[in-house]
C-alpha cells in the first residue's frame, strides 16, 4: 500500500539549538525519551516518481544523511536563510563528487537566493574566488521558485507560499496532498483558506513553544490553525525544550478528533 505513496522522513524535529540544548539542565533537555532528542528541523521526501528531495540543510545534515543512508539527492529546497536551516549546506558536497555526482539544484524564493549567494559566495560565486587547490566545493546551483502558481520541478508538481517569519520570510511547500509549513509567525486568512481548500492528507506545522512567540507559531496558534486548515493528519515540528513529547502528544489528542501529534526524529510518514 505504501508503494503508491510518497515517503516523508523527519530528519530533525527540533528548534535552532537542537534538544538537548548545550548547557541546559531542564527536564526535557535531560529526558531519556528518544522522542525528546531533536536534531535541527529538516525532512526528506522520496516520491512515488522516485525523486529524492531534502528540505533544508541543517547543521546536523551530515549526521542526518548518514543515519538514513541517503546517498542520492536530486534537489534541495531551502525554506529561508537562517543558520539552523542552511549551515550544513557543505555536507551536500560528497553527493556532488565525480564520477557519479552532479551539480545539485537548490530551490528557494528570490530574496533567499540572494542571501544565500552572499553567505555562501564560495559556492555560488565560485568563479570569483581563488582557483580551487583543495578538497573542492560543493557543486550546487540556485534556482528560484514561483510563488502562488504551479511549479514543475524534477517532473513533480509543487506549489509555494511565502510566510511571515518576523524579520524575514519562509517558503511554505505543497506537494500533492502534503504541506510543509515551518518557521512562520502567522498565516494570512488567504493562506489558511488556500491550505484548507487543498484538503490535505498531511500537514507538517511549526510549533516552537508553549508560549507566545514573535517569529514562530506557538502551541495555541498552531492548534487554532490546524482546526481551521482541517487536514486529515498533522505533525508538529521545530519544538523547543518547553514542549515535552508525551505532554504535547496528550494535549493534541485531547484537542482534536483526528491524528495530531508532535513529530520526532527518524519518524516516517506517508502521503
Ligand atoms: Zn528554524
Ligand atoms: Zn528561522
């Protein structure tokens, strides 16, 4: 049955610090429960058509690729240019090595592409750098996506939303009946209606903390949006150490009549 479905692996479910956070003595950071151990947020898609897609290149990317034996990546999406979503970009390098590796396209929205070009000029402006006499740079090239219309990428249909993330914006990604909505502070009514009209099978939604937050969705607002978007199933992601796995699971179970749950690292979902 799952052969006809797209496979989504949670490579990381945690906020920017990862959980445990270095130096923290709280009960979540010291929890023995493996679901409370969270690498930085990222997903891997293996589509029915055979595409292997990474969303975000976290500082944990090397570990995430090794752990899941991901040896081929056809493309990556970068949701936005924050460090916890981009600073592992160099770990794509072995996948681009000759003879089998080829340049991997990195898809994002235009302002983010400009920021990535600045931050990683040694990759994206390699021609302006000194001649390479070392181990080589990752062969990656930037591509920009169109917002609010269908994009065909690697033979797959995607749609994108630009989301409010405080000082910056984030790319929301829709593939068939799945939406990945991360690092956003609020959705507009139009975006909520758009997502509701998609009749999603699976929504993966930002939920950073148990209290009001200035750049992310927090538990109360995430729950409100889930009710309004009304997917068949919803996984919460990007949790910090105020959210304990079992507690959040219980809260979500109480609040909804359909499956809503905190995701955890290495969880596999299908849509
Ligand atoms: Zn983040
Ligand atoms: Zn962010």
